[in-house]
C-alpha cells in the first residue's frame, strides 16, 4: 500500500491524508488544502483545524491539470512555482510546522498524482 510518509527523507513532520479518511489522534493539526470544498461532505463532517484555500494550486492550474497523470511532471513544476511565490496560507503552514505534526487533507482520488504530495515535499524542503 502507498505510504506518502516514507517517500523521501523528512525534516519536518508533514503528512497527507484524504479528507474522506477517518481522523486519527496522531494526525496533529489537520489542514484542508483544497481550493474547493470536498464533494459529498458537510462542514460538520470534517474534523479540521484550518482550511487554507490559498495553499492549493490556482484555479487556472487546477483546471489545466485536471488530474491527468500525463500532465503530472509539468503540474509539479508549475505548482512549485506558485508555492515559491508565497502567500499568507503558506506562511501559516510553515508556522504550524514549527509547532509539530501537521496533516494536509486533500480530496483527490489519485494518491500518486495530487497537489498535496507536491505541497508536502515543498514544505519539507523549507529551511525553518
């Protein structure tokens, strides 16, 4: 089974999990990082501490990617470029990382081709 927590060496404790998966006490701070609210869920159904929409890819990039694995490599480059420009939601994630474990919540079906993987690696590479 795919385990994003062991894909690369970690400097920070940033995990990812589908928002549809059950919460766990070991999740730490739970942060939804999708721009749109996940389909089929009510806000009361989701145990989360923050919803940081601007940590997600821009609407234009999200539409271009369209969860097409053929676009994956280019998507990663474009999204990392957006992340490197920074914003208040990225700063919030960096501040949360300083305090302990965070779990990035995402709604995409594909565990191998989704923005949370890129965001997780980006955050882990930050020198904070």
